[in-house]
């Protein structure tokens, strides 16, 4: 049985030197793929009804309602947390569930491989959950906090600058971030294979098979319920749906929101380290139930999709704990037709991507 996990640099030694080696930022001017027909992308699975006979657990996710008007049409939305005008901080209990994939040829893709430098360990130490990074956007300090919280604060900066206690946090002093026991999926031959879409060997697993498996897991879980946020992670794996490569997705079964992301260990490849996680957390935060209720002239509020095709897959380097993470840029409500002066510096996106109009393709 072979375990597929790390790039050559990681396999040399599990040391800080190896960790630093992995952190090197790719400087490619584009996003090359080595296999024909490969498309780096994220998807959303629309909210699904519960299976017959399955009862929804009690509780609901902390959400708030807002709206904006564009060209005389009002567009309502529902987001995670509380209205920024309240200045309230929201903490969401978050569960990370590592998923080990065993392919029919015996190869294993395990996010726990690597000890202190495993994909799981690096994820928990990342800016997605760590609150010690200060985010200064165009000279404006939007907070020392988690990455996606900083994004949301900047998204509503015209309000939040006068409400400094506003936050939407994964875990916190009263909530928590917990790693649940790893689950193992023995992937049938018809649902999983291997390929090298970006030049490195990875697993390629059918998204419908994967989603059905984790949905069954959530139904049987005694701790997951709609008040919390389960995140399923795999390593060196892409999901497929008519072709490769999906880096992650989010969805909801009834009122239970959840997400998946792929942690890729290969420098410069699509979904490198926690870039897919930053994408999916941002979209979950602004469109948690994926049920079409968050409409806009550009469709639902998929805040990461407009930037996934940009240079280096829309990611920016952030160093933390001697490792350079790659976090994806996310568009503000302005991109969807919201008020131009609502975001920090009236920007279109958290990293100031030069859009010039709403619904513009960032690729």
C-alpha cells in the first residue's frame, strides 16, 4: 500500500527547513495545466432536502438579513453572523473532519500523514483559524483576526469602522474549533482514479460519490448540527464532475451547511495549502445555504469564483509560523451591485483586484 502525500521537499525531512521550502511562492505569470481539458474551479451544490425519514437536528446557524438596491431592484441576502451595525461578535463552533481516501489500486491519500507538518496540522495553524495576523488593506487596518473575518469586516467597512467589535469567527473564546476523528473512504474504481493535472500525481474522486458519503456521515453524527460548521478536508486530491479539477465546494442538507476543501502540498498548484479553504469559508459566510435566496445581478454571492482564474489562482502569500500560506482574494458586495462606498477604500475585492464594473470576469 502506497501513501500519496507530500512533494519531494516535504519528503526530505519534517523540519522547519522543509516547512520553509514548501512555503515558496510560485511566480508563474499564468496557471498552466499539463493535461488537456483541465479546468481549475470551485463549485456549489444547491441546498438539498433531507433524505426521507431523516429528521433535522435542532438549532439554526446564526444568520442575519440584509439587502441592497441596484438599478431599482432590491436584492435581499442572508449571511452568517449578526448585522454589522450591531457591532456584535459571532463565534461559530467549527469541526474539521479529515478524510482519508483509499483508492482501488491501494494508494492512500491521508491528510494526517506528516505529523506536525501534515495537511491537517498546517490547516489548524493557518490564518483561517489563527487570529494573530493584522490585515492592512490600502493603509487601513481592518483588524488583527482570522482571514475571512478580516475580509467580512472590510466588506462592510463603512459600518464596521465605527463598530470595531464586529466579528464573524470560526471558534472563539466561547465556541471552539475541534478536529473530529478521521474518516476513511474506500473509493470504488468507478468513483476514483489518479492523474497529474498540474504535473504532480493526485487522486481524482467523483464529487457525487464524495458528497453522498460525507452527507451520510453527518446524518449519523452525534455532534454535527445546523448551529455549527463542519469542514471536510482531503489531501492531494481533486474532485471531479465531468472532468478535473474541483478544489472545493460548499452546500447544505436542509439547514445543515457544510464545506469541503482540498489541501494540495505542491508549490504553485491549484488549491495549494489552504487557498481552497479561504475560498469556501468566504462563500459559506456570505451564502451559507446556497438556496438561491442570495440573488444579485451576478447570481448568488459566490465571492471567490470571480477570482479563481486570475494569476496564481487569485492567491496572495501570508507568512505565519514560518510557513507561507496562500489565501485567495474574495470580491466585496460592490462586485454584485452593492454600494460602491460600502467596502474598505471602496475596493471591489479584499486584495484590490482592478475590476471596473459589476459581474466582470476576473480571469
